[in-house]
C-alpha cells in the first residue's frame, strides 16, 4: 500500500510537470505566432519593402510620431534643422521629435535609431553619419512598417526616398568655382570633409576635384590629388588642428575648402592665427561664419538651409503615411522644393533647387 501511494504521487507530479510544460510551450508558440503574423503582415502588405503604398497608416495623423535623427544634435547646423522640424509639427499637428547622438559617432547613431524603432515611431527621418552602418537598423524599421526617409545619403539602400537640396555635382562644382575665383584660378589647395564615410561630403569633394581638373588646370590639389586632404570628424577643434598641420606643411597653399559645417570655422581660425593669405570657401551657417566673412578670410559660403531640409523630410514622411503620391514634379510647398526631380539609382533621390550663396554683401540677410 505504501509503495502504491508513492507510485501514484510520482505519476501525479509527472502529469503536473507535463501540463505546465505544455502550457508554457503553448504560450511561447502563441507569442511566436503573433510575432510572425505581425511581421508577415507587414512584409506581405502590398508587396515589397520599397512599395511606398504599403506604408499608408490606418491611424489618425494626431496619433503619428515622426522622428528625425541627426548626426549631432548639439551643432548649430542641426539646431537650425530642428527649427524646421518643430515648425512642421506646429503647422500640421503631427508629433515630431528630433534626436541625435552626443557626438557624431556612427555606433551611437545606430543606438538612437534602434531606440526609436523600439518606441514604435511611425516614421524615421535620418541624416546618416555612415550610411552603411545603419542599413540593418533601417531595414528592420521598414520590415516593421516604419516609413524611412534619409537626407545626405544618395547611396542609402534601405530608405524609401533620400531627399537632397540639389545634385552633389552641381554643388561641388559651385564650391570649386568660388574658390578658383578667389585664387585667381592658380595655386595649391586642400579640401576637408567630416568623414570619408559621409556620402554627400565625398560626393561634394569629388565633384570639386573633377571641376578643378576640367576647368582650372593651373590649380593643384595637395597630396597628389588625394581626396580629401583631411577629415574633421564633425568637430571644429579637430578641423582647426588638422588645418593647422596642413597649412604648416604646405607653406605655398593658396586655398582650402570644407564641406561639413564644422570644417571652415576651424580652417579659418588656423589661417588667421598663422597670419596667412589662404582663401577659404565652404559649407556652414551664416552666424558661425560671420566673423570670418567680415574679416575677409572666408569670402563665400555655399549651403542650403537645414531648416528647409528638416521640414522636407517630415513632409515627405507624412505624405507617405497619408497615402499621397510623391515623385517627379511634386510640390512640397517649401521654397526650393516646389518642383522635385526624381533620380533613381542605388535608391530614389528627391532633388530640390535650394542652394544658397552667401557673401559679405548679403550675410546680414540671414539670421541663423
């Protein structure tokens, strides 16, 4: 009898264990199935990831969140972009947020993007530090039905549209034309970018070099034409130090360009400290460049208004969420973006006509 009771107790315990395991397995399977169903629905809805129509939202726009991710939210350039992003939110009633890493570091930017994906935003608008570094994150976002728009990333694969103020070739050529004019079309020059992984920076730099070889044969890029001459790493302090090194090792240098907003302030500071007559042309905000423009160290600023580009990314994202068509000839109702050109290559680029040229004559017309 004692052995029989013991046997029954063992059987009962085994049955309970089996029941709990089955219940747990059922929960896991159900959870897994729910996840698979959600992902499958997202992937299968209206075709592939690059079919814009599949991203139309079923929610009211008051429930949307559009997130803008910058290279570095502390720089004057991206503070200006945030003005455009916030203006868009006020005009439309759509919730918008702008975030960026504390430093212009690709791994940190990936973390910001992943955090926003986990928060369940409806759209991501990204200005990549390194397009290749964020491809996996952006693909993950699109697989979850999140609209992805980029800026300054004509080679970004996992994006619905990349938005640009103009073509890189036109912009780089214009920078070189301005520098050549200042240099009398002869002499040695150097060029700086933030990172060689920054797509548009390298496109601008290469376009400058091609324009120089084509139109200004008496000018010469240092270091046997290596593009670029230096990287600023999106830091004014770094651009200053590296410009100073180049200026000291090339005493016959006559010109210098920089395509990150952090480049020319550092370059100009080094030029003035060393008491040199080196012409500087580049990209940046008028307020930061003004002292150097007034002193004559920087004669020309080439740029686009980051306020506009922030607004543009949010506008395109909202149109996709609404199910509106975006493409060749689209008018976004924003100066410089009233007749978009669509260029299809590694991705789909929406191109505006929003370039600005600022000199000593008109710098006081700009308040940023």
